[in-house]
């Protein structure tokens, strides 16, 4: 029993001593973690957790100014942990966004290639040009969209990839359906 009391007294003494001055070390660690999270893209890919980390560091600084070093320590530790979590979330979010952008580009590129090859086919070339003008215009527009999307992918602007390809896959699919309809043999009317 005496050991427990001594142990508790020792713990309280250490805790009191550690809170007698501002938690500069922990606040610096939190700032370092926030900087690392920002470098990982947390401000874009894990904005909520990143904002919580910066807010916790601000609260820690306010607690230091108020002389409440225990609260400052608590907020600094919270800030560091949230910043580290935001960095991990940012890495995962960036990879996910890149994967989605690459899949969208690949889908549109495949549909565009199919449309372009069908438009160059000999049986399509003999058809009336008016019937395929829409498909040709759609393919040309999709080609420009694809170039914009690839440029955005290089700069890691994944939302711009989505904006650039907005509706391109559906338009190309409709163009392919139109090409198929124009090239399919029409069934002869039935005689009765």
C-alpha cells in the first residue's frame, strides 16, 4: 500500500514538473507533423483531419498564452497525432484519386480508339457522311478532352481530370451505338 502511495506521489510530481513550463518540444513536434502532412498533400486529400491538427496547435498556443501548460500539452499531442493521421490519409487519398483519374482516362481512350477505328473502316467510309458527322464530331471533341485530362494528370490535378472528361465516355458510347446503327444491315420488309 505504501508503495502505491509513493508511486502515485512520484507520478503526480513528474506530471506537475512537466507542466511547469510550456510544452515547446511537443508543440515543435506538432508543427513538424503538420508541415509533413502539408507536404504529403493533406490540405487537399485529408482536409478535415489536417484542419483539426492545425486548430489543435492553435489551441495549444492559446493555452500557453493563458498559462495553462497542461492544456497546451494536451492540445499539442492531439495536434501531432491528427497531423500524422492526416498525412497517412493524404497518401491514401492521393493514390485513390490518381487511380480513379487513370481509370477514367483509360476508359475514354479505349472508347475513342474504338470509335476512330470504326470511323476509318471501309464499310463506314462508303456511308453517307451526314449520318456519321455527329460521331466524327464527338470523337474529335473527346480527343481534345483526353488531352486536357492527361495534362491535368501530369500536374496531379485530379479534379480537373474529372472535369475534362465529364460526359466523354457516355458521348463516345452513344457515338459507337450510332456507328453500329448506321453500318448494320437493315432487314428487308416482310412480304405478306
